[in-house]
C-alpha cells in the first residue's frame, strides 16, 4: 500500500470559481468537499491504524453506505445511526470511547494512495458500482443540493468528464484501489437495484474471521447475515435515493444531454469496463 505523498499541496480557502463552480477546497491539486479537513489529510502520514480497524471506502455516492448499514447491523447497532468516523475529516480525533465491539470504524472517499501505510491488521472494504450512470446522477443531485452548484446538468457532466469533481478523476480513484494487491484490501462491484447475499456473507466472514456456511451451532452468525439481508432488501438506501432522484431528473430534463457529453460519458464508461 502506498504511503501518503508528503509533497501534498493544500489550500485552506473555500472556492467557487467559473472553472469549478461549486464550493470546494484544493488538496494535492484536486478539488475536495469543504468538510474535508486539509490538516487531517496532510497529516495522515502521522495517523496510526490499529489492529482490528475497519475502513469502508468508495468514490463519492458510489455505495459504501451499503457496507456501513451492513456493519451497523452486524455489531447490533441502529443502521440509521452512523458510527463511522470520516477519515479525511476527523481521522486524528478518534479515541477509545469511539470503538464498537472493540473495533474502530472508518469511512473514506479518498484514493487509496492518499492513505497511510500500515502493517497492522486493518480491513479495507471497497465497493464500486457496476454501472456508473446512477451513482453519477446521485452525485450530481448532491452537488446541486449541498455545494452551491448553480449551473445546469450539462455543466456538471462536463466537469465529470474533465475530472473536475470532488476527489478528482473517478477513473484514477478506482484505479488506485483496484490495482492494489494487498491481502487486506477487499473489493466488490455493486448492483444498485439488488442486494448480493454472498457479499454480505463475505463481509461478515472477513470481519469476524469465520465462515457463515460452516458456522455450525453458531446461529448468531446466520442471524446477523439474515438481518442485514432483510433490512437492505427492504430499505436499501441506494434504492430510496434512486426513487427520489428519478423524479428530480425528470423535472430537470437530464435526458436532454447534448451529444458531446453523451459521447464523453460513453468513452469514460468504456475505460471503466476493464475492472469487471
């Protein structure tokens, strides 16, 4: 795993410019959400993972919430109450009292090569969407809502094609995770419209170092998987967002993208296919 590059360039100001027309800070020449703490990111090389830490990861709005809901249920927590610490916002302010079942839970949208090197037993759980269209649209919806983005859909998609959205290039972000061969970095594709029971079993087995299929009399293992499966099938947050988004996209006329942007998205999608 790569260590953080200490040549990082950080800027503490919040910008909203003609070139990048939404609220953002600049870290390592990439626009980042204003809630990301530049000091925390810059000093991640001083952050020390511990044995048992769990990190869920994805590109923004690309499905890591599925992992977080899953883990909340596994640890007997309210799935609606997020107990994960945002690594890039408060990673250095995590104390003993924040542990869940003796484990520290983190989430991140950073590229893997921005995270600190570690020899501890840390689980990195990364998910990515099989199809980029929906997460990208969800991302657009969030941008309009939370970042003072006042342009139109075509402008948003142009920024994505030009790698000018949060955390930079979607492709480079994906590549940083997919090309890592470390034993503790686990990666899964996600289908937005359905929950993969095998994924839930695999994640549980990794966290608790047991096989769901061979747990014998340990029925609590099977119960945890069943509870997570039932909850996500009934209240998949991605589906809830999709339902809300479809109405919004219809109102905004998303299907009216001009041919240039349609072709740009098509080319990006083809480049992305190599990871399936």
